[in-house]
C-alpha cells in the first residue's frame, strides 16, 4: 500500500506539479513546432511518451547498475545520449515493421525525438531526484511522457482557436504561442507545492 | 563471414576510433579535475559550517556513517563531522541534512554546539526554491532564528517576531511550505543524530 | 587578391549573420530550452552562453576535420558523440572552477547536448565547410546566442530583483527605494512572456528594415 501511494504521488507530481514543459522548460522546441494541430500534437505526445518510458528505464538501469558501481559517472552524458539515440532507432524500426498503421500516424516524429530535451532532461532529473528503485523510475518516466502529452495537447487546442482570433500582426506565430504558454505556466503554478 | 566483418569495419572504423579518442580525452580531463571538484564540495561545507562555528578551525569525521530514517520509509547514510578548534578540542558538530522542499530537494549544513544542546544555525548547501519567495530561506533574518535555539522539537508559526530566539520559528511570508520543509528537515535529523551520537558515547548521556 | 577579398567578405558575413539575420534564438527559434531556463539572472545566462560557444567551436572543428570521412547513416551518431564529450568537459570545468554557477545551472549544462543549435550547425555548416569557416560560424552563432540570452536575462533580472549582474540598479523597499520586485519575472511565466514579446519586437524591427 505504501509503495503504491509513493508511486501514485510520484506520478501525479511529475504529470502536473513538476510538469517538464511548464516548470523545467524541457521539450520547448517540439512544443512550439508541432502544437499547430491537435491530432499531430497527440501523435507527438504518444511518440515521446513511448520513447521517454523506454529510455528513462534503460538509463536508470545503466546508471545504477553499471556506471555507479564502476565509478564511471564521467561518461554518464555520453551513455545517456547514445541510449536515447539507440532507443529511438529501435522503436522506429520496430514500429515500422510491426505496426505500419501506427507508424503512419506518428512515425514521422520519431527521428525528431532524439534531440528533444525532454527525454535527456528526464533521464538527468531522475538521477538528480535520487530515484532508488526501478519501479519508481519506470512510473516517473511514463508520467513525464503523459505530462508532456497533456501540455502539448492543451497548447494545440488553444492554438486551433487562436487561428480564428485577431492577433496583432507582429505577434503572429511563435510570439503569441510563447505568451500563451506563459499564461499556461501561470495556471499550472497553482499546483505547485501540492505534493512534496 | 570475412566479408561482412570487413564491411563492418569499413563502415564504422571512424566511429570506433573516435569513441576511443573521446573516451581518452574524457578520462584525462576527469583525472585532472576530479580532485578539485571533491575539494570544492569540502570547501563549501567548511565555509558554511565554519561561518556558524567560528571557533572551529578544522572539521574531521566523527564516526563512520550512520543510518538516518527519512520520511516515506526510506533511509539515508550520514557523515557527522566534529568541529575542532586550534587545540583540538571539540567545539561543535556539523552535518549535511536534506529533505524535500517546495520544488526540489533542499540540502542544509546544520551545526550544533559541543554538547548537542543548542543549534548554532544552518546554511543552505543547495536548493531550488522559488526565487523571491522560497529562496528567502537563505536570508539572514530567517536563518538567525535558528541560531542559538535549543535543540528540541521545533514548531512553526505564521506570525511573530523574527528576532525572538525560542523553539518557535516564524515562517517566511508567502513561503510557508519552504519554511515548513526546513523545520521538518531539522526536526527529523537533530533528534536522530543525537540518538546515534549517544549510542556511540560521543556526547554526554546524562542530560 | 580579388579572390581573397571576396573570401574575407563572405567570412565576415558568416560571422555577422549569427548575430541578427540568422540569430539562433530570435530568428531560427533554436535552443529554446536553455534560453528560457537559465535567464533568471545575467550571470548564469552568460556562463551558459560561453559554455555553448566552447562546445560549438570544438564540435564544429571536429566535424569539419572529419567531414570527408563521414558515412551518411553514422553522421548523427558521430555528431552526438563529439558533442556529448565536449559538453562533459565543459561540465567538469564548471564543477571544478565555478562550483556556484554549476549548481545554479544544474542539469541545463548537460542539456546543451540536445541543444538544437549545435547539431544544426554541425549539420548545416561544419560538415560542408573547411575548418576556418566552421570556427567563424561557431563564434558568430554562439555570440548571437549569448548576447540574446544576456539581453533576455538582463530584462528579467532587472524586473525580478531590481538588479543587473547582481548590482542593485533600482532600490527595493527593503533598502528604502520604491521598486517592488516583480517575482513573477523570475519564474517560468516571466521567461515565456518576455521571450514572446522580444520575438514580437524582432518581427517589427525586421519588417521596417
């Protein structure tokens, strides 16, 4: 029961309270780039969730079972980025081969994900938060992916409506998106400190 | 078979060589700078602890690491350090304690006097509290409340005088959670560390 | 001689384009994460900018040196390997010599690895051009990035604390002044909105010019 509670709290905290996009500024590039239409945004979110769960788990295992016991922390960043790049490649090949329909819907986003800061950022934050068991690492990684999906879908919904509104010429496109994102973070700040 | 091995090396020799070169580069820089990085950590601890225990000249490890219970059923290993003056007398205790704050982990250096009865103060080793609100735990007016207070259970109140030194801490306006976090960390560690030190016979059992 | 001169012109154009025409943050919208995350004050922003310049120059040199040997499908892997190595070096340097800054910036230094500016320059410039052009391009791009970062950080720090570069410019009520610190500017909200307005301003200026 206790473990379950810790996991649930951790999950909610990483989805809402410590949302990567709104509090840690991670994954801003796709957040601005792909949030034009809600179906694309959802596809991107799914792809990120998939990869982040996989690479978060893998990097946790590598970090705790190989790098730390052997004192190889200095190669941590190199290992992490290679794991992520590898995971993305594998996922892409696997999905293309076995789930062609799924690949059609979000496959094009997969190569972009390697340079998505949300993934590497999460792997580093898991290390920083001192997560000390595998299950927690899996749940937190998955939660981070869900949090990213949530953020990007909210944004896409707003932007679809924004197209119909009268935005000053100079603010069209990225600037108004950033300002909207700012107001969204303000809303999400209300959750801060809810779970410690 | 031979052909495929040849192809493999033809394609990847550059990658393999550069992996070796970069690995070498990394290990050299690491070997050169790692001692400095460790020294920086120790320096920072000594600086923070030394500011609170002004008589202490050096800090040395008091005993092997002790296990401290943390909230949510976790435990952590703690190094307790003894502050020594120029003649080698013990003038106080210092250790790094941590717990979750408003946004992220807060790490504090906590110092107590030689008899483990009065808190000498705390210094913030690392925190990531909200700028303008929570990060005021670093400010002197909040920290000074802890200086010289009895090392007993501390309570937090939202109003009161910052200058009064007693077992009650006045929270920072707009940052109750951060203030609570600091008080919780201090409460959690002081009692347990005192117990461990008594067990080892390093401080008086009588009181 | 004439050839030399045109070469010089194109070099200086490469250099300057990073500052305005192809400013990575304001025009290309690259490397937004660090731009938003480390600009609460000028000092960390400057440190971040300099680290990015260092990594950018090193990775551009390496990529430019081996541009003829690169296999297309292993290209990206090579880039990330080189970048990750130099970022680790920069991270170790900061930890060893500027521990305060290193703890302020925290995980945003390793996140330089996935900063799109660096991989984008490696791909678009260094893998096609000789070493001198690559270095100049790196300095120009990195310089443009740093200046933008510092400018944004200056605005935010001024409003959030009344200070710039930790020097008090506007006196706060605590010291008897009138300026009440605007804490929201130091938080994520301030970052997003300030950058949004800066982009808007850039659009206006570039349209007039």
